[in-house]
C-alpha cells in the first residue's frame, strides 16, 4: 500500500508484479491519467481520491496507511517518512559518482519525499571535494524557503493572503509544504535553492523533445530548469 502522486507508485507496482504481490496505490485525482493507466497496466489497484491537506484523514497518504492497517498482511511503504527511501539513494549517488568518474561540480534536484536528494547529496558530499548541491523548487512548495531562510513558509501563506487553492502547479510528485524525515536527512548537505515556474518547466519540456528527442514529464523538466539555473550561477 502506498499513497503517491509521483513515480514511487509506479516503481512499487512494477516490483510487486515481479514478486507476485498485490499492490494498492492511492492517488490524488488531479494526477495525470497516464500515471493511473500505467499503474493499472502493472496490475496495481488504483484508488483515486480528492486532494486534501495532509492533516485531513482522507489525504491520499493517510488513506493508504489506513488501508494497510485494515488488510491482513498489508504493508504501508510510507515513502515520505521511511528512511529506506533515503538509504536506497545512497546507491544512486554512487552510480552518479561512478558514471562521472567523480568529476562533477554540482548536483541539482527537486524534492517530494526528499529521499532522492538526501541519499545522493550525502554520498556525493562524502566522496567529491567541493561539490555543490542545489534544490529546485516548484510553485507553492515551501522547501525553497526552508533552505534559504530556515523556515517552512511561503509568502502566499501570510495571514490574509492565503487563497482556497494557492498551490496550483502543473508539476507532480515534487514540492511539499511539510518537513519529512527523508528531507531532514538532506538539509545538512544542500548549499542553496532555486525556484522554478510552471512556464519554465513547460518551455524546457518542449525544448527537450524538439532538440534532444527526450519526452519527459513535468518533474524531469523542472530538474532540467534547475540544471540550467545552476550552470548559469557557476558560469
């Protein structure tokens, strides 16, 4: 069982199919329909629910946890708080180190659970002298402010300014407005952060498919936006 708006559900459904296990994914109903179709193609049960705050009992993560508790033999993978997420990406960091021969100046990534940037940044920081780590954050997420100012706060959340749905963005699976255990593992290793816009992500996605033949989604496009910002900063 897992609640996901990103790629974790796809990975779990693929592994579950290979191992002969059942997979139940709870997905917010504003996530791309292609994601639900891919999950179903792997044989997963997909439960689409309306998007609500994490404090609400019917947030997709909380529903997944409840479904696991109600099912004999059920396991809730808990990607946001399970530090196996962070530890798995130590291996991703090792792969990057190996494939670049350790010759890299910076690493940049967006964060959802925080596991990817945590594991990779820890590995690289302990093996590459002077490497810099940057976060790229989509609209509405509070992680940029957390890295830059040490507070999990966005300007649109100021009293009298908060809208009913202030965090509309086309990106999926990245950006968050709470601290997870996995992201806290990343904090000591992140040097700076950038903010990206939906416009930048869309334009990057179009450029990649036209110029490089790479058909990528919104989060991958945002990562490339971050790479461009870092390259310009470092010269």
